[in-house]
């Protein structure tokens, strides 16, 4: 697979996409700072954390940080979820005011508080409602509409061929497929063959997702399924190098600290220093896997609230340590 991040690989509607690896939207992780760092390493598209249409309607206090993005992230998409077609449309129209390149509909979230109310993967139980939602957004928005699905609710309702066909016929410009059922959540192995089946029946771009942890995995998925691009989620946390065909373990301490400092600074800018430093801890756990080996080390590092003090302690730890396999 070529890692040329300037040549057009495929298009979503009239939007040219340069690159085949994409940071997956992940609640609590893929905020603007993580998207910016991933983009620098070659993520071809920036997609927001999923945004609840109810929060858009009611004006949730966290909404401002969720919808904020920079031009450096483009092409950029908002991902939205809900179980009510009318509220989904109203929310999408509000998000459109912020000028994303396109809008993505979440039909794949397996979290019980989302899917059990009929949103996210809960929509997979209602293919006709899926068609209604996609058709409504396509009709009323002047930007492309895409969707992300799973294979079905469980093994007894594997309706991915029907669902993906309805999504295309309703006017969507692309589809992302997480090759697991809702019941599987993130367990077991992703069923890549299903991505290939979907790709074979659709004419719109298909983006594959599930169990991709490296460039080699992405190449295998594309060869096996024929998908147009590959989404990387959990394997990118603390490891933005994956988008350039490398891995965290291969980086020098200097490079590791450079990226940690960059990501930490972006977090402090985005959220304010105190909140940004606090929220960065979950990323640091992955960046410094093998370094945070004792409760005492973790307690000291995580007690710091000032950006410069926090990074100084991280630098000292990395320069004085040799990472181990466990943390």
C-alpha cells in the first residue's frame, strides 16, 4: 500500500480523499487534539467523536468542545447518532452550519446505553428506519452523507447485506463497516469476509474496520476484501505512528517525547490547562506503556496538573527508564 498522502485514492461524493488509513471516531478519545496528531502522521480523514442529537437540541455543556475542529483537520466529518429520524435531521442541519466536509451517521455503537435505546447499532434492527434517516439527511443537506454499521445485532440477525444496500439506495456517499455484530462488541475476531461481500454488491466506497493494528493488517484487509480504505481505532491510541506505517515500539525516546509533548499541548489548548492535562492521562497510559510500572510512579505523574511540570516529569521518567513489557 502506498503511503502517499497527497494523491487522491477515492472520493466521498465530491470530496477527494488522499490516503487509505483513517482514524476511527472513538468516544472519549478522537477529539480535536488526537485527530490533529493523527492527521500529521497521515490519517486521511478527521471524524468527530459521535455526537448525540439530543445534546445538540438541548445544548449540552460539552458540546462546544465536541464540535470544535480546525482547518488543519480537513477533510473533516461530524458523526451523529440518535434513534429519532426528525431529531437526527435537526441535529445534522445544526452541525452543517460549522462547515464540515460531510456528515456520518453512527449505526455501529455497541454501548448498551446507546444501542438499547435504538440508536447506534440499535438501528440495525430497523433497516427501513435506516433508509428513512439516510434519505432524509441526503435530501436536506448540501454535503455528502455516510454511515457506519456493524454486521447486525447478533449472529441470528446478520443483515449487513440488506442494510448496506438500503444505505446506498437511500443516497449515501460511502459506508464504513465494523466487521463485528453488536453482541460481539469488541470481542472475538472481526469477520473481514463480510466487508468483501458488502464491497462486491455496492458501487459507493466501502471503508473496512476491525482488528487493524498495523499497516500490514490494513494491506491484508484491503487485499482480502477489496475495500477502498481502512479505519484504525484502538490501535491508534498512544500510537499515531501507525498512520505512517510504523509503531510506537519502534520510536526513539526523543521521538516519543516529541509527540507526547505535542499531544499534551494540544489538549491543554483545547480544554484549558487543568482539564487538558487530566484528560491526557488516558493517552499517556498508552504512550508510556512499559514506563508507568509502579503505583508510586503513576501516583506522582497523575498528581501533576500543570502542563510544563507534567511534561518535565514525563521527560525525566522516559530518559531514566527502560520500558518493560508490562505496565
